[in-house]
């Protein structure tokens, strides 16, 4: 059986930088903290929370320039085209009981391939919760990762194998040009559990699961309430600015992520009576913003029109500078202006796959559009005009979203008043 997780793939190697480039430009910002926690020489398994389908894997790829292998639940491999795309990205299937007991034996080959990947120094990423969840909340952790870890550690002997918790936090799961925060936690040494594993495997696996749950909880925004999730999440946004000041954090995507995380961590320790009052505040705040048509992520930014005068001036200068060539600027890259997320909302039933499909549409359409534009201008206007349009298109990928983001912020600020 071909090991799609480890085998060299020429096209993957060539296209990987383009995909990473597309991921960075799909978001307003990607903030990564804790890269120093990734083991430098030793084998390790990345264990992120799973909140945004394939986008989680694309964000994890940004942690390192070299290949990373992935395992994902088998049901998303049922469609041939989707399975080919996943295999191309070095993502392999893991079979669960719900996929049929007859399929469970296929995990033997999957786990063997996974051990080969780790033994050759390639990180393996397994989504810790086993299934995606479009909530800032930890789901129960699956044990397949720990079985792979213990089996690999036996093969490695005294050489260490680590499990690294990774928290992912998205301002918005579906729309483009939003912020993502990535928090890499302290690695968990699998060797510490091997004595128990040799004597009582279930005990060892449970201990590893508890250690990862604790480690992952430190790196992600984990809303404590399931029943009142929406109310608590809204309360976190309501108190973001106040918490930033209390903790002396900067008002940037990372600071706001840490503030929301701190609020939920504190609420988990409160009495039910104290929680109830905060749920009520959060529900009222969410209802107020809903009436105005303002999303939580914007309201918690503390965005102030006066404080953004420099940004407004910068955008005004940019618009003035490109005014003489506005037609060429517009033609150089039409894709950045398109609200393609409306297409995915209409066509994709699973909301957690919408961002992934939207990303694929925009990435493919952008590079196709740049190529076609270059060829058309090459044939009609000559090489220099074609190169000029290509340069404008690449500049537009970076500049135009910033203009659209600021206009979006101004629009929400007006609605909020």
C-alpha cells in the first residue's frame, strides 16, 4: 500500500508555497505564538483543536516550511475528488466504529504508515477531538492518537516522542479577511506513560488524554458552558476591552483572544448564580448587536473612528494614488472583491466546510485569473503591459483587502452608533 503520508510528491512540493501564500492572504492576519515549543530534533504529534474543517490543517501547515502529515476521519474521504484532494495534502483516513466495524481493521495499515512518518522525523497532525466543531469549545478527545503515540514510542525505544497541544482561534469561521490566532503549547513526553501502557493500556491512554485535555485547555478559548454557549461567548466579547485594560494586553487579535480566553477560564470557576447573571448580560448584548446587524467580533474590537484616522488617511492616499489607473487596478484582480462566501452558504450544507470550499474557490480563481489576464495582455498589449498587470494583480492581493476591511469596519461602526 502506498504511504500517501510519507511518500515524496513533486507537485505538493511545488504548490505548497502557493497554498501557504493563499492561506495568509485568505485571512486578515495569522498570529502564531509558541513556535519555540515545537521539538527541534525529536519526533512529535501535533494535536490541535478542530474548529474549521480543512482550514485547520492549512493553518497548521504554516507552523513549519517542511511537510506535515495528517490523519482525519474517514467519512470525509467518501467522494473521490475530495479524497484525492485530501491525499494530495498528505491527509489520510482514520476509521471509527461509525464507519463500520469491517473498516476498523484498515486502521492497522494507517497506524503503521503513521509510525513510519514519525520515525522518519515528519510531524504527524491528528485533530485532538476527532471531529470538527464550529464553536470555541473543546469536545471529548479521541484515543486513536494515543494508541499511535504509544505504538511509535515502543519502536523508538529511548528516543522521545512528544504530543504538542495547539490552540486555534478564528474571529469568523466562514467569511474572508478575518483574524486567526495559533497558540502552540508545551510538549507532552509520551515516555512518561509507557510504564503504565505496558501494564494496563486503558489506564495509560486515559492518563494521556487527561494530560492533553489540560494542555490544550491552556492554549484555546474553551467556553465552559454547553447549555449557555452563545450567552457566555457573547459575554466574553462584551468584556473584552475591559479585560484588555485589566490584564494590560494590547488591543490586537492576540490580545483579544487572550482576553476572551481569560474570561471563560474565570467563569468556569464561578458559582452557578454568578454565571447566570453573566449569561443574562451576554444574551442581552448579543440581542442588542443583532438588532443593529453588528457581529460580536467587531463590537469587541473597541474600534474607534477617531483612532483610525491614520488608517483612513492611508487608504485615502492609496485610492488617490491608484485613481489614474483605477480601471487597470480593478481588472488586475477581480477575485479579491467577490463575496464568494455567499456561494458556499447557498451550496454547502455543512457550515464547517464552507470556509474550506471558499478558500479553494478563491485560491484557484485568483491564480487562474492572474494567468488569463497575463496571457490576454501579452497577446493584445505586449510583454511589458502583461508584466505590469501581473504586478498590479499581486499588489492588489495585499492592498485591496486592507481597503475592503477598513470600509467594512466603517460600515459596522456606523451601524453600531
